[in-house]
C-alpha cells in the first residue's frame, strides 16, 4: 500500500507541473476511488499528501529512482540480495516476520533486499570515484579506545594494561559500557574529526606516535569523559580499504552522498509545501532543491 501511495504521489506531482511554487492538476476532479457514496478525487488526494510527511515520501522515491538509474540490476546483485535475505532469516529467526513483514521471499527481495544492495553499490561507486577527497577530509586513524566515566576507573585500566593484562581482560574486569561510549577489544577505524580534541592531541603528540597506551587518562573535564587510548595506524593510504567499510556504514555519510547526487541530477520541486517538507527533512540537512 505504501508503495502504491508513493508512486501515486510522484504521478500526481508530475501531472501538470508548472514553473511556479503551486502545482496545478488539470484533472483534479477525476475520481480515484469511491467507497459507498463517497468519492475521492485526484485533487483531494494530492492536497492531503502534500501535508502528510510528503517530503520524506518524495525523498525516498527520488532516491530509489536515482539508485535504479545509476546501478544496473544484475544477476550478481540478485544473488547478493538472496544471500542477505537468508542471513537475515537466520539472524532474526522467529522474529523475522515481525521485523520485515509477512511478504513472501520474492516480494521481500524486490522491495527490501535488492534496493539495499543497489544502494550499497551506489555508495561504493561514489567512494571509488571520490576516494582521494573522502580520505583526505576524514584523515582516518586506527586505534584502541576505552571509555570511562571516572578518572579512577580509567587509571585502573592503565594499571592493568601495564601489568600485562590484555584488553579483553581489562574489559572483563572493568566492564565495556560508559555514559559516553562502548569500549571494545577490537581496534576502531574512525575519521579524526569524529574524535574529541583531547584524543586527537594525544595521537598527534610524540608520546601518541610511539603507539603505546596513554600513561595517564585523557580527560575531557567539561563532560567528565576519560579515555585510555593507543594509536595503531595513522597512514591514510594503509587505512583506505578499512575506512571504506566505515564510510559505507555511516548514515551521515550516506545522506551526504545522496545530497551530492541530488544536486548533480538537478533535483527540482515545483510545489511550495513539498519544497518546505524536503527543506525541513533532517536526513538531508542543508539540502535545498532547485539550487
């Protein structure tokens, strides 16, 4: 039903578009459906949809159109989507239907998994085409980073590491969660601009470049955050492939890609209410159609 409504919205917008901010529907009095003695016309549906989160509906459909135009549907993509479907069934078990709905496998492939694979391919292609710029702006690093809510606990972690304990041992003893982050045994690959300043200053210092754990906790006293950090790698070229996976999983990065592609495709809207809905959409911050 949602797919039908969204397609209907696109069709209604495309019918009779003019260059001003208020679209006129030439056949607005045509009846779309009738229940008992009540008829609903094209004009009534259009005006209703304009004010019911239509900005998100338009964004979703425009994004799907963009993906379909730039990523060919191949046997490889179908196979990857089928594999993703099977993995999801195994992962969610009895909760699969609650998460994905009651559609059969073919319907889920067409509406969920194939679009997801094609969108990932679009992001992969964008990354490869803009790799140098993306890596330069992100300036990624690979590091171990442990998060704590008190200086005492952070110092305990350092003492345990100095005593020869592994990161796994430290996490078992002191826990993995804090109010500001989750500590993990595995190293983190991250854009430098996503790290707190105190962490960046350390990994760029002479001490940090020795690639040993901090001798004392790094403190962000304004928010009572304490870090134990060890730099592992800061060479951009060496981290390119690992950062690619981070980029592909980053919702913020994905939204930026869509904005860039919308701009390149000259995404234009001819209705003020729809324009305002897109402009206010948090997913595509600072995106203004028709510019």
